[in-house]
C-alpha cells in the first residue's frame, strides 16, 4: 500500500512538471508567433545574415530586416484590426441590442465570469478597471436578470486579484457576496474550465459564460471540451468599437493601442488553430489545478 502511495505521489509530481513545462512552452510559442515576437526574431535573423555569413547574404539580411519592420508597422495600425480582429466577434454580434439581450438567454446552473478585466493593488482605494471590465459589469447584469428564475444561482469569477477587485465590484452591482465563488489559481482559460468543472460536478452542467466577444469563441470551445453546456453572454466588443468607426488618418500610423488589440487577435487565432490541430484535454471530473474554492 505504501509503495502504491509513493508511486502515485511521484507520478503526480511528474505530471505536474510536464503540465508546467507545457504551460511555459505555450507562453513561449505565443510570444514567438505574436507580432512583436515575429518582428524581433526577424530583425535578429537579418542582423545575423548581415554580420555572420558570407557577403553574398548581406542583401538577404537587409530584406529580412526591412520585412520585419514593415510587418510590425502593419500590425500596429488601427486599420489592420478590421482584417484580423473583426472575425473574432462576428458570430456574437446582435443587431439592435447593446451587449446582448439577457432575457433571451436560457436559465442555467451558474454564471462564469472570466478574469482579466479588473485588478487590484494595495495602494488603490477601489478595483482598477481595465478595458475588459465590461465582463464583471455584464456578469452582474446577467445575475440580476436570472436570479428570480434560478434560486441559489452561483457566480464564479476567475483571475488574479479577484478577491479585492471583481468580488467587491460584483457586490456593488447587486450580486450577494454569498453567491460568489472565485478562483485565483488558474493561469489560463483551459485551467479555469477544468477547475470550475471539478467544482460544479454533475453531468453536463449548463453555464452562462461571460467574457470578451473577441475571446468567446476559444473560451466556449474549451469549456465545452470540459463537459459544459455553454450559453454565451459576450461583452466587450473591443474590435468592433475600434474598427467600425470611420477611418481616420491616424489609423494608418502605428499606435501602441492598435498593436495591443491586433496582438490579442493574433493570439486568439493561433490558439484556436492550435487546439483544432492538436486538440486539448477533455473531460471534467478531475483537474490538475488545486481545487481550492474561495467563497
């Protein structure tokens, strides 16, 4: 019996090491394939070609460097969002409604609000609201509409600093503190899905998933792979708000905001392609994340 316990312990440790290695590998690959990553790697290759190899390759190094700079320029343009970002939100657009009509969403077992929109700091007097703070606001709206039809409706929120950011904001917006559980341990959307699936249990729990519209397709796919029936409640239509305004001269000059938006979009497309090709972990009975629930 003791040998079996020791063996299980070592296997679990090896499994945790492999998962951590895969997590950091995923982060590295995401950076390599990001606009900044591609541009910097291209500049590095161009520099090496110009300095290290035969003189006949100097021209190739120059071409690679120029292409890298041009690529970064293009990915920093507001107009580029129209091509790389809008497709992520197209499925979730609803004509004539603001942030979606909540009353048409079926009732569910729980509401899940994915993190990333709010933060906290010991020097701040209140939650810090970022561009994705719509998630918390919209999650509270959904709860206030659905609470009458589903007594005991639970709200799960994720992300670092939840306890001092998302939770107080939800309470201020009318969600009872006892209805809220939060998870700060998950490091990405897949870990969030696995942990909440472990917590909810049951067969195919039906959940209302609240996240940014540009993130919804990938999040829905991952939660469904973990055994959820997902009812999307998208918000934060950042790509639409940025791209569907009238074109201005500034849209053809690089900006940090445009680079950030386009980087988000590229990350989503690459991640969805990766999960489609390689697949992801399925099932929901167990989670490799410590199933610690904070109420």
